[in-house]
C-alpha cells in the first residue's frame, strides 16, 4: 500500500532539514569556503561564547573526535583558537577569532537567503506564527528529552 508522507510532521521536518542542509552545504562550500558543519560551529561559538571542546561537540551532536578534526582545520585557517582549560588540563576551550567574523557574517547571510527562498510567499504574520510554533515544538522536545534522560538535548 502506497502511503502519503505529506501530512507526517516528523517526516516533513526531517525532509526540510535534509534538503536545506544539502543546499546550504553546496552553496557554503562554493560561496564562503566553509562547510555547513563549520558554519554551525562558528554560529554556536558566536551565540554561546567560548566553549569547552566537548560541550561544542554536544551542541553540534557529533563525537568529540569529529569536532577535534573540524577544529584542527578551522584553527589552521585562523577562524578559531583553542586554549587549555585552566580547570581541566585534559580539556580545551574554543573561541572564535576576529578573522572568523567575516565568515560568520557570510554564513548568516547565506542562511538568511536560504530562509527567504524557503519561505517565499509567506506573510509576516505567517512567519511569526511559524517561528512561534517551531519554538514551542523545540521546547516540548527539550522538556520530553530531559524527562527521559536524552543526552545533549538543547535547552534554551
């Protein structure tokens, strides 16, 4: 039996995120010389400030080793710097450099352009409602995941 997936919220959200990610990654590599994953790390660091490398991995929902490799490349490019954590000699704290500001602004502008294309024809009221509903859904998932002990649940 053939099923329609158009009314399955989870599928739609995941499919939109997948398509957005693929397009963003293609454009980011070509236009701003960043990957989508690197853009996300810069955005997290700009939003939360200096973070421990392990906390950054949790936010990005990737392994600490994956973040370490990404940060190696980003540090070599001069976009981030790592310093030993004074509270834990095994840990590193990561911060964005001034050189990354232009990359971050370009990544945000690219995201804004993608959002504009994705929501073409939406009214301001529709956008406001959409954002409110998505924030509520995220909050519901954060509350649920905290109750069932899911690691790395974004709480904000």
